[in-house]
C-alpha cells in the first residue's frame, strides 16, 4: 500500500492503518529497535510503542516520509526503553558500545534538555553531516543512527573493517572538535 | 552533554540525510571491497621462486570475476568513475579443497541471486558474520556447508582493548615470532567459536607503521570473505620464510597481502600502507606456525566482558589527557595537530586554523589561564586543577575589559542563516582554580534568518531568545564592551608564564 493511502487510513482513524504500517514498515522498525535493544521482546514492545505513537500523532501530523517518521519514533522510543532498562547500572549490548564510542565526543556533564540546546545540537549535527564525504556520512549514520555493528557496516558498504573503523574514529574526532567549537560538548 | 543526549539527538537530524543514504544503497549483494581496496592496484602474475614443496599461486585461488563500480576514490589518483572487472579469489583454500569449492559455489550463487528481503534482515546471530540478506541466502549457506562438510563460522566474541589478551584463549601466544624486531598493536578483533579470528592493528617495524588486518580462518568452516584484485595492476610472487613456510605475496603500489595456506587454517595479512619496508621483512616477523584452537566459551565470554569494562574504565578516567604542566599539554596539542595533518590532506577544502596561545586571567581570580586561540579567537581555556591541566568547553571568544567575553558566531552558524552571540563572564567565586563550565551569562543575542534580532531576558545558560530587539540595540550591546589585546605566540614557541 502506498504511504499516502496508509496516512489516509490514519486520518480516517481506521485501525487498518496500524496493520498496514506493520506490514510495510514492521521489519524496518524492528530492525532499528533490535539494534538498540538487544532483547527481541523489548524490541517488539518498542515497535508497538511506535505504532501507538504514530496513531496518536497522525493526525494532526502528516509526515512527508512515513518511513523516516516511523524510524525516528522507533529510535527515540527504543533509546528511552534502553535507558529505562539500564537505569542506575551500566548497560550492555550495541547501544552501550555506541555510547562508549560517542563518549569521546562529549564532555560528559548532563546538560539541560531545552529546546535551545536541541536546536543548537541538531543544527550542528546537520552542519557536521553536510561536511562529511558521502561515504563517511553513510558509515556514520549506519553506526550512530541505525546502530549497525561495524561488521554490518562492512557488509552494507563494501568497505573493509579497517576502513570502517578508521572512518568512525575520524568522524568521531571531527564531531568532537565541532561540538567543542560550538560549545556543545 | 552526555553521550546519551548526543545519541538521542542524532534522531533530530534532517530526514534528507537518511533518505539520501537509503537511495544510495546498491540493490544487490556487494563484494567485499575490503580486499578490493587492499589489492585493487595490483598487476599481472609473477611467479617467483620455486622449489620446495607446495607453492601457492593466484591461479589456484581464483574463484571467479566480479564487475564492480569504481568510485573516483576507489583508485588513488583516478578521477574517472566507471566499472572494472576484478578477479575474485579464495581466502580459505586452493583449488580442489572443500573450502575452495564452497567459496566458488557461494560466489556463483550470490552473483546470480537477487535478494528478496528488505534492506535490513535480522538474522540469527550465528549468521552475523556473513553477508546474508534473507532466509534464502541462509538456507543456501547451510546447504553449501553441509555439501562440503564445513561448519558455520558462528557468532563472534569481540576484543576491544588488547587482542594479545584474547589470543592465549586460542592457544596462540603471539602472532609475531619471539625474536621479531617488530611490535604489533592489535586493539580490536573478532574471535569465532572454532578458533578462526580476524584482528586489526598496527605493525611497527624499522621506524615505519602499517595498518594490518590479520585473518586466520580454520579449514573446518566456511567464511564468505573473498579477495578481490585487479589483475592489470597486480604482482604476485612466492616467498619462503627462513623457517620454511611458503607464502604468496600480492603487491601493489600502496597495499600488500600475504597469504599462507597452512594445514589447519588459511592466514591472510592485509597491509596498508606498507611504507618502504620490504614485504619479505614484514613476513619474517610473523609466526605462521600458529595452530589456533577453539576458545573455551566461558573464558571467551569473560574476556569480552573484561574488555568492555576496561574500555569503560578508560573512558571514565577523569584525568585522561590531563598533564602536570602546560608545556606537556601544549606538546599534546602539537602531536594531535600532526595527526590531523592526515585528515587535512584528505580534505583539501578545509583550512586548518592558525593556532596560538596566550596567558590571561580569564575569571579575574588573580591566576592566569592558558588560552588556546584559533585564528585569533579563544578556542579553549585551560586551567590547573589538583596539579594537572583542566580543559573545559570550547568557544569562539574574544576578550573584553572587565573580564567580559563574547562568544562570536563562527564560520558556520548554529542554524543556517542564524547568528548567535553570548556575552558573559566567568564566575570565580574567589576560587583560585579555573574550572569549566561556569559562565555567567550577561545576555545572549540572536540574529535570525529573516534578519530579526532577539535577546534573552534570563541569564540562564540555555535560556530562550524571548525578546525581539532592533539591530541598533543589538549592535549597541555588542559595541558597549571594549576589546583587550592579547599577547599571542605560536604553539611551537610555547613557554610557561
């Protein structure tokens, strides 16, 4: 079913919208969730939360790209669930590795999550992504957006493990430098 | 900011980046460019040496060809995109062996198969090491393994600190010979249940450093990683080590590969770049007589966990990168700049900043701090805390009288079309130690994309721009402070105050 037709179902408040979303994007959402949450049951819960959130948000929103909209919802809900699951203790799995890697880029102090900070940060991240060569940007997004393992990145990009590792190290260094420069670290 | 905040905010990136990335993806299974990159520039066959026993040559390993797109950066110096046909060769065994036959059959299958699944297929963890994209591929993999009596390589353990701590679990003391003059740093690698492994690191020899990927695949398993080379630019030759191990060298102008077909495993060492150290000399450093065995799963689990904890501890060390003197801190900066030269070379559009330093009492507490300036703007302020340097946030600051600073917008605005200014002082609370972050905001100003000016009405650091003002008012605020000149010097001329 076409995305517009699925969105029409949401707007018509037809529960068929959830079924069609699941049919078309279920695997995609589960893929994102399962890379952040190592427990498949948690990942499934997170995907269910995504559908519920989509049901709540559409309408009034009508996303231009349903896949990206659902992917972002899944990613945020999965990170929240991961954080809840690991509250008060060191986490595990790929998400903990991602956080360990990204720890190179930040100062580590808790900053208040205000709209100003979010805007500053997303603008800085967009500027950062815009400066990266296409190949490096792809590797960065596969790792830090989709939480792919380095091995999965080598499979998807055809780059060697060494190249992926080097690109990630270099982009983290560049990101750290940019965040520092912007006073966002 | 915490890494979790950063990770979460990556969700807020422009959707177009994701759309662009999705549309770039190739529709069919891709070859392993890792080895393509490693040997892409090699030429013709050159069989050198002969004599003892069995000498490996490329013809015995070739399992097919693959046409691949070439991006301009795939071949150094080439600007012409297009396609090229590469020779695909086995990294597990020579013609006639089950490993070779399985590789050949798998290559033929993947070249003719159009995957039916989505872009992201969540496979069973035992298949994670393979380039599988749907269940049909997994079934075919199982079929081939059964046909040639080979095992699935299995779910790997990861080592992220020092592979020399994992290797003993395989019965391997060292990848180098005991008397080797080389040093091998292998911070990362993967180890498979049967004893196969691949590790990544740096070989230091004769004052040169080379990145290496060392792969050792047991002959009882099938692994779908192949070698790719351009036969027009490849040279090959045989070499026998002083302890009698026959090797095959594949060499190009900027990368090399050493292959050893051993009794129980097939070893491949991918070297980039090799510098001008002869491959013979590098090969003599490695011990090709190793016979890795399956690690004890409990010990491997424990090692993986310890590795993760070591990483965590390292990152949690609050004193990392802190030095007892400013001189040592500046030496670190100079070394980092040298390292960055590699990045600058790859990104010619980027002009590195002119880095200078000055000493200045930033917070007015009577103690001078070290200022690091980029192109005349203060980029960081370093104080001494507990007898070691303490570097805080980074800025784009100019200093003004009465210990005021203005954080000016840099070349790239925070938000396209927007320019943000922060006027503040550092608090000192009569504390002789300067320790970030402790800015006391006077006001923040913003010029938005429409040219409207805004200010904050609160001195909270992350206060919203809630009050519209005129440009004249904004300029009056910015001009109401008197700049002070700093006595700056190049880092290379650093001396303590």
